[in-house]
C-alpha cells in the first residue's frame, strides 16, 4: 500500500484556513500553495516563523489572484487595479522569502547520459 506523503505543518490549528465564509476550494488552493512553497524551502522545521508568515501571505495573495484570473477567463469583468496590486505584492513577498529558484544546469552529452543509464542498470542487477 502506498501512503500519501504527509504535508508539512504550515498552517495553524488543524490545517484549515480558519477564516469565516471562505469557500473550500479557495482554502484548499491556499493550503496547497503554502505547502508547496514551504516544501521548496526544506520544510517547516527549516523555516523561521516569520518566513512561514510571509509564505502564508504569499499563498493568500496568489489564491486571490487566481480567483480574479478565473473570473477574467470566464469573461467577467475584474478590477485590473486590484489584480495589478496583487501581482506587485506577490513579487515583493517572493523576493523576501526567496522564491527566485535558479534553473539547474542539466545539459549532458549523449555519451554521459548513456553511461549513467548503463551504470544504473548494472547497479540494479
């Protein structure tokens, strides 16, 4: 039986958002974003409380921006000023928490790739 990986503890209480009148889809997306970012930073035990607070603020702003974008995709009008403010806020918070993950240089020659695969097969046998 394969068990799901336990989510890191980022949110307070029992893992719910804890705000009145918040729909479940928004709460789930907020939680998913927060968990993903905290995981990128090595888990809750590797992040200070202040970093976790910033991550929660980022997750909330990102979920709100996604809601606005979904409304826009459905052809509804949105307040572009609100969307621009959310985008600007996301950039500033991302800079504070360090979401600017550089791309990994993974270029290998075909010979290097085949040698690595051959080595993996030999080790497995």
